[in-house]
C-alpha cells in the first residue's frame, strides 16, 4: 500500500483543518517546499496537495506552491481545490501536477467533467468521494446529497476513472481511526479500482488495517504533523 502524505495550503502555508472547518485551522509550516522535501527524503513518492484558498474561492489560487514543489522535487503530485473551469485544469497540469483532483464538480457539473475526460484523459484525474453515512457530501462537506457512494463510484469508473480516494467526513482530522469497514466494502465491490483511503489515520496500526482491507493507498495528514506517525517509519513497507 502506498502512503500519500497530504499538504493543505492556505496563504501559501502548510496547514490542517479539522473536518474541513476553516475556523479550526492550524499552521504547521510556512514553507510547504520544506515539508515536501522531507517527505521525499524519507523515500515517499507521492504527494496530495490541496489548495484550500482555491476550494473557498472556486478557482485555483496556490498554483505557485505546486509549481515550486513540482520543480524542486521528483514527487508525483495530485493537486485539487476549486477546480471548476477548464482553464484551472490547464493551470494545474502546466504547474507540474501529474493528476488533477476533482470532487464537487463530479456532482454539480457531471457533463463538464466528462468533457475534460475527453480532452485530458480520465486517467489523469483523481476523483474524491467525500462520504457521510455512505452518501456523497459536497461544498466543503456542508451539504450531503442523496447519492450513494457505490453508485457514484460505479458511474465514474465506467467513464474511465482509475483512481478514487474516499474520505469519511465524520473521521477527518480527528485522529480517531479511519472508516475501515466502509473502505473494505468499496474495495470488494470494485476490485479493479485503485482505491485510496483518506481521513482519520492516527497510527501505523491504522495504516496496516487499511492495507489489510485491500486499499491501494492511504492519504495521511494530521497524524504526521501531530507526530502520531513518524515520517521515517513510512518509507518501510506498511
């Protein structure tokens, strides 16, 4: 299972929110490149980079951070946050991202996202499925839809999406453990999917549980920054 560290950006700084709440913001490092280099130095190969300013504004804001990290590391970066227009997709790819991360648009403007798939290729997108009680949540998790997560995944895998990450929003940022049962169920229903777990990881044991559940990857954020999971331990096989 691949460990994918997360860097969330506000005002060019590395931060973490709790359950997507901007009022519960904690700054961990004013220089995201330093953090990214530390991950790379520990042998990690991927990075989940989230533009929280962009998510709030509805358009990409922190592309310069992406450009800097992509230019000064060899990390494979997925980048998301506020990507609603085709020009944003171009900016993200031109700034060095390997994958564009999309979420809300998959619910709110399916036709546009599918059009992007024809332009850029569906396998260049990492689809985020934020889930609350097995239903898709959007808009910074403030709005829960009536879309069942399994139907959502089924539809987009049929459109050619290869990688999906799923966040149980009740777990995110709380360090209380991930939604292992949910993820195990998704993996069993979609064995060909490259499935990435996200949210709630608080220890190496949580990562082992996700591995045993069949997850291909796990996004880890707060647990690293709070010292619950040591970066040096992540380079070994989980």
